């Protein structure tokens, strides 16, 4: 049993089965060690399954954690993740992909360095109901998974220039850019202050006054907001037909805005989006390769799910003061 900020998921394994109610320790132990998912030689027990389910549901309040859709979705995710993990580990072993102790220790040190001390690190694990050994095993798998993806992607070729151009020509609509203006602003909470700032502009630089008086985050950048597309911010839209300096109001205050530059609607050039297209096409190929690989692993593996048992795992929640 462990506490969460929301509900407490009661019972060591959040199992609410008729057999548990008997109160027989041997039967409870047998139930907890029951295999609910098996992939080749990898077994996921009821205890492991339920602990993972508790971790997934602890982010929800008591009502949501008992919602059938939420619970079933979490159960499906656990099964899918275990199957993929098992297949990945088997393939990694066949390909002689492994993570050395020194590599794992180095990664552990890097992640621990994100915490002020070891106690803070251990508390973070406790909040996730994770032992250090479990966390270390998860990290080791993450590193193996990374190397498996790297191995799978080695044979994937980058898209050619012709493929990139074809994609660009077929998807020009997505590369259209609306009319834009670049603005700099000073935002205050009182219109009377704007009048004083307008007077000060006669002898002072706009950017310096923005740093001194503006209440919005870009003040430290001299009030430079950057490029704004037409239609993206409704109270900026009237500025597209103007030039110079203007005053507008918004939910954030009174804005003194200077229009710095204007750019008409256009279509981004192929050269400006070449890298973006190349990355997108390569990602599509990597995804297709991964799906094909996963399908091949599933076809050549033995996968068993104890569907009735998984359905029988119920959620019991109670208030944190119980």
C-alpha cells in the first residue's frame, strides 16, 4: 500500500478478486505470481501488472481511476508495452546488442546529477513507487531500445533531392505563409502611462523605454515581440493595414506598438524547407521500418494473454485519510 496525492490504490497489488477475500496467504501468493502475459520466455505476473497499473492510475482522481475506459486503456497499454519490450530484448540479444555496466553507470550518474542530493533522487523514485533496482532496469532497457532503433535505421536511405522536390510540389499548400508584421511593444496597465511614454519617446529610444516600463516578458528584449501572422492574434489584426506607432488595448493591458517590418503572404521556398522535408520523409521511413520489424517479431514469437484474469483485476480506491 502506498499514498498518492490523489486516491490511494488499496491492496498490495490493487487486486480485488474473490479469491483474495478468502484471506489465505498461500492462495494470495499464488494469485500474485500468476502469469498474465507471456512473450517467449518473458513473463508478466499479476503482481507486476498490478503495480504498473497503480503507477499509471495514480495521476487520476478516485473517480477517474475507477472509470472503466481509463482502466481498460491503462491495461491495454501495459500489455502492449510488455510485448514490445520483450520482443525488443529478444531481438537485441540475437543481434548481440547490450549495454555495458560502465555505460549504464555513466547514464545513472548523469540522471542523478539532476537532483540536489541522493535523498532527493530516492524520494523521486518513492513518489513513483519505484525501487532503485526497478528504475535501473528501466533505464537499461531504454538504452538497449535506443541501440535497437539505431540498428534498425542503419539501412534506411535518406530521401533523394528528387523525392524532396516531389514532396514540396505536392504539398505547397502547407508551405504557404500568411501576411506578417514584426512588432515591438510597451505594455502598461494604465492609459495615462502610455501618454507619458509617448512624450518620453521624443527624446528616448523605444527599446529602452520598453525595458524600463513594459510589464510583459519581452520587455527584457526591448519589447520585441517578433513576427506575427495575420489572424493569429485578433487584437493585432488591425495593425496590418497600418504603419508607425499605435495604441491598442487587450486583456493584458494597454499596448503602445511600433510596427518594425512587414512581409506579404508568400510560399516558403524549397531551399528554406528542404531540411524540414528531409527530416519528415526520413521519419516516415523509420516508422514504416519499425512497424514492419515489429510485425515480423510478432509473427515469429509466442504471445499469450490471460484475458479473463486481466479483466478480473479491479480498482479499489479510498480517500487519503482512510
